[in-house]
């Protein structure tokens, strides 16, 4: 069995992701990075060429996926109360 990476092929920095999540959830506070901690791996982009070669492409953007996931989370939390 061969593994195939399923991802968009578009690189997003941690800072960009944090800002996107902040926007989606409506957080208006300040995001502070702890510069005493390691930066981690500089790049995390996977090779999705095999999947793309099969004609697959993502139908949901990262932002839309985050919006949908957050909406479902809020629904689940409200149903548990």
C-alpha cells in the first residue's frame, strides 16, 4: 500500500494560519509570539504531485474549511448544553 499526501500544495506560514483562525473565530485580542521558543521547521509543504497527477484538487479552501469546522464546533457545544 502506498501513501499519498492529501493537501492543497499551497504553503501557509504559522503566522498566516494564526491570523486566519483569529479572523474566522472573531478573536479581537492580540496574538503574541514567544520569541524565546524555537521557530520549528522553516517549511512544511508536502509534495502532492501524485494526487494532482490523478486529477484531484481541493474543492474547499483553507478558510472555508476553518469556517465550516468552527461552525460545527459551535453547534456541537450549543447542543451539549
